[in-house]
């Protein structure tokens, strides 16, 4: 069966086709005004008229709707007296010493927020009954407001959803799209539950229209959507709760990086995905790290997801001189249109233009020779910056790369050093179209000895989507102790969640015998405000102490613990492709050509190779540029490179011993 992974990025849309002969890849320029146009164009190019049996798609529709504030018109029904939860928020200051911070506006206009007389206790006990007679008037007001979707967020509905269900039914009877918090996030913490539910209502109408149109135009039976949690879901399920797709594309990349690293024998790695508009980094220690909360465009979203940190530094990031005379790179991007100046339509200088002028991109072999680059246009775009800074064009290009690298280095430190992990014990897995160009410099700055650039680095996110399990996640607040009674109550809640999730997967066509369920719990020391997630087993308390010591540097086994939430993941394991492995016969190939390139302010003779021409066992030394069909890798002086048995590039610093852990657990 033909299966295609499709990752819509800010500059390119990537495709990976799995069929019996092997793997094929393809890239086309993204079409931000209608992402489906690029998808259909790429599938026509790749399939030549054949019909795929299934498509797994990583979509940026939900992400961009929040970032650009162009989602649906939303209304909110809340418990009377709690209409301003979203406006008040957590009162946390993102910039402690900035007295001119402007708070981000909620996704719902205050004029469309309505209070409803009712009240539940934290235990779910009814303190004030819901006035059923008021629901008809509420529904009429919502229908007349112009709202495309209504979020329903009532106090303590995680403990008793009855009131929310009654309100949702009354609104749905008027033909309104309703998103209830008891379906999206049945957890305590009202602000996060409010915010996530409103975000879901905000993006669901757009995602519904997009997926319905895409399914109709594709004309296939199986369209799966990548979720932020690293699993896939049917398009039908994605339409019901679109907020689950808010980090869809980066999750595919993290999953692909983990599988490639594990196959190569690397058990501890840092995924570094540099695309056209942004860079995503994630820690891969025994698997992709996970979290239950993130912030997208100043909007807190609390859902199970792969722990990915994103910065606005990519190949298309724009360089500019600020009012103080300092060079800035990003977060604004040239995007797919017009793109970097060297792509032929833009006129502003980007990171990609800088790499081209430094000799680190080969204009003749970019994208396997399918796309010509224009050095003269890149040089013209650099001239205003050079004049403003009083520097040469080459010095400006080198400075742009250094500034972009500094931003990406900080991002890697966020997911490693700031969370108790020493990056020196990890390998850096670099992918995305531009990841291999910057990876060695970043590794050197972090004192990392090994860089792995996957064979399909330029389309790894699309490949990762084809490796993803079909998943459903469930959560329920329990707020109990970790003793025998609390553990029994948590196990009972987990069993109920598991039954529901298994039924949902079976309804989507999953064979019941293929479904695997995993249970976890959010635990904290009593009195703490936040939790850590550990497996829900009899050894839960000890596991929490170890996790706390890892994250915060200390643990207190004697202190009373509290079990806050129960989490269950039900999944159908994917059938992952077996990559061909060839014997590595050591040899030093001749370069395609040699040309000058700038490294550390000096011009170096740099060998250029074509990745697809290199066989396992090929090796060489920097300076080198290795251009692939979908990505380019730069090997600076002082680094060596080789091609491993799977066709991946492995970069190592000269004279350094590899310190990352193997998958067998060594250090």
C-alpha cells in the first residue's frame, strides 16, 4: 500500500512516499494562502497519477491561526463571577524589568463572554443548581452574536460534567458548534482549562473546513493527522478537537529523529530541526520528552504533547539592524513567498542568503539541482546591512550566521541544561533543510562531540509521521494521596479512561487486539503547585522522587505526596519501515569540486560532495559541504565526517572521544 507523509512547513512542503521499492522524497514551495494547493501539487509530482492508500499530514493550520490571530469568532459561557478568568490569567510577568509590557488579548472578545448562574464544589457536589430555564435565552444570544463556535467552561466541571453537558446540548440544539472543557481538558486549574478550551473552539472551525476540503480534493479513504503528542488521529477526530494538532509538524520531526538515532545505536540525543521559518529542539532520552503544557502565540495550551522548544530562527529568518545599531536575525521570516533573496523573488537578506555568500551552499546542487540560487541577488540584499554596519558583505553574512546560532544555542540549553541534563552526554541529531548547515557550530558551542545528520534529514518530519502510532490520550483529575487507597482510586479512574479510549480507537477501525494502553500520573509533594508525570505503578512514589531529583536537584522521600491527575494513552503501534543496512567499506571519495568558503573569518578550500553519491564507509575531513537532495550539511575545519551503514552522515570533532550514550544505556 502506498503511504505518504506530508509536512507543511513555512517555506517548503515535504513529502515522503513509502512503497515496496523503498522510500522516495519530494519538496515543493508551500502555498500559505491555501496549504492544500502545495499538497496536491506535490502528490501529483510524486505519485504520477497513482492513488495513495493513506496520507499522514502534519498541518500548520491550527498553529498559524493562533499565531496570526485569524481563527474563528468565539463566544464563551462561564460560571457567573468567573467571566474574566482569561483576562486576569496568572498575573505572571514574562519580562520582569519591563514596565511597558502589553498583555496579550484573549482569543474571545469580552462582549461574547456570558456568565451562567450555577456552582459546583471541587468534589463535584452541586452547590447552586443550573437554571435550566435560562438556557434557551443563552442559546438565542449565542446564535445572534455571530459566533462560529462556543466554548463552555464551568467551575469544577472536571469533577462533575453534568452542568456543562446540559449547556452544550442546549447550544448545539441551535446548530452552534460547541466545545466543552469537560471533553477537552477535564483537569483542575481553571485558567489553563479555560484557555485550552477557547483555543480549541478558536481553531476547530478553520481546521474542519480545511480537512473537509482536503479530503474531498484528495479523494482517498484514509487521511490521518499528526497530533502534538507524537501520535496520529483520523481526520474526523481531528475536526472534533483541533487544538490537538497545534504542534503537529514538529512532533513528526521529533519522532523521526528518535527512531533514526535509536537505529544508529544512539540512546541519548537532542533533536535539532531547522527549517525555513523556525527551529524546533527536543530532548530524546530513551524517547521524545513529553510535557502537558506549552504556550503558542501567548496562549497557554495544556494537553499531552512532545516537549518541543521553538525559536524564530530558520533559513528564511530576516536580518535587520535595529534602532540601537545592533544586528537582529528573526523572528520575522521571508516565508515561502517571497522567500530568501537568493530564491529569486525576495529582496531582504536572510540566513540562507548568508550561507550562500559564505560558500556553504552550492548554487548548482541546491535541492538536487532542481532549484537554482542567485548569489548576485543575495549580495544585493546584503549591501544595505553592510553599509549600515560599516562591514564587508562577507563579514555581515558571518555575523548573521553567528546571531542565528546564538538564538538556537539558547533554545538547546532550555531543553537540556535548564532541565537538569548535560548536553555533553548527548549526540545532536540535525535535520530540516538547514539543520546540517549549523549543527557542527552549535555542537562545538555546547561541547557536544557527535552530530548525526539522517539520510533523509530534509524531510525527516514527514518521515516521522509515517512512523507514528495511532493514539488517543485521556486525563482526569483525582486529587488524592499516594497511599493504597489513593492508588486504588487512581487505578479505577485509569480503567474507566482506558475503556473509553479503546472504544474510540475501535470505532475508528483499530483491531481491539492491537491496542496497547499505558497509564501515568501527575504527582507532587503536598503543598507544591506543579507536578511531574511518572508511570502509574506500585513504585510511583519512588519514581517521583527520582524524577524530582533529576529535574530540581533534590528529593524528599519522607515528605507526603499527592496524586493530582491520572493519564492514559491508548495506541495502535505503527508498522515502521525497516531501513536497508549496508556494510561500511572505509574509503575517501574524491570531491565533486573544491571552492573557497569562509570559516572563522578565513577563506578555506572546501570540498563539495553530493550526498546521494556517497556510499557507507565514505569519510573525509572538514572543511566540506555535502549537498543532498533535500538538505545540506556543512563540516567545518576540525571536524571529520563519515557515512554509516544506514546512509546517515556522522560528524565528529577531531581528537574527541564520543560521549553520548548508546541505546544499551552506556555513557
